C-alpha cells in the first residue's frame, strides 16, 4: 500500500497536481462567461467546434497566468 497526495477542488474532484486543480477551479469560475463569449458575435471562430475547446483552455490558462503574475 502507498500513501498518495491529491488536491480536491471545490466540486469534489481529485487531481494529482496542484496546477491541474487550480486550472479546474478557474474553469469552474469562468465557464459560463467563456461559453457566452464562444456563442457571441465577438468570437471570430464560433462555427468551429474544435476551436472552442482550445479557446477555453487558452482563456483559463490566461486567467491562471494573471493570478500568478498579479498584473
């Protein structure tokens, strides 16, 4: 038997790394706003389902970066 360390998000999910857990937490906060943007006229790629997943990851990463750098 091995002891393991995990990080638990506010919605109860477990993550192996602190970074993954933080990424998930930020996505929980921003998901509705990101979804609104993706279906809006401001999104130049709103017809491409593949770009929606990538855009979500980029926006979440940007928000994580802003928190770490404290602009």
